[in-house]
């Protein structure tokens, strides 16, 4: 499978990676969640070339993750704002940050602490079942292919052990 064909795969992860799957895009999203909106500010904070940044922003706008909004008319100047679709990426970003805090932080610990506004406590995100609220681990989840993809997406050994 070629990188430029990821968006054509019958896999939600592949399709998602076609939008957010490179390091610069994830860092652009980090900055957007930190409130950065203007091209020059993204560029300055990330140290990214104008060409690469323009390409990543264009992809995020096309995928409706960011909106390009005018903040000045003469001369016309635009900024980038997270859409509702973009805000839905927050749990994925937080999960990556939590993993990095846990496995890649030095002796000083996490460089940024996340404080839940509701209770005022230092927190880390936890993925839970949408139906019962139980925390999820890989061993707690079974996968079933949609009927139209039966036998095409999951590895053969998955079906052989009776999990499909």
C-alpha cells in the first residue's frame, strides 16, 4: 500500500492517517489546541518551512479539521480554527501525550500537566466504553468486520480463533 493511497483503504485508521498521520500535522494540531491560529505563529513555534506548513494546513482544511477564517479584510488576512471535527481529535492527541509522558519523560516528569477544570486535579485521559463506562484495554475488545468486508480486513488467525 502506498502512502498516497491510504485514504482509499477500507480501514478507518488508514483513512485517518491520510489526514493526520505525519509528525508535522500532529504538531500543527497540538498548536491549534494550544490556541495558535495564524500561519506565522504556527511557523515560528514549529520551525517548519512555509511550503510544508501550507501543505499540512491545506490538508486539514480540506478534511474539515480546521476552518480558514478571515480576521481582517484590508488587507485580507486569515487564521485557522479547529472545527467540531477537529475538536473530536482531542482524545487522540491526549492519548499520545499521555503515552509520551509515561514512557518518554525524563526524571523531571511530564513537561506539561493537564488539569481538569471540573475538579482541579492533575489528570490523564482514560479511554472508556461508550456504553458502560468501563476503562478499555486491547484485551477487552473484540473486532467484527462489517458484513460487506467479511474475511477481507482482519488477519486469518483472528477468524481461526473464533474472534471474528
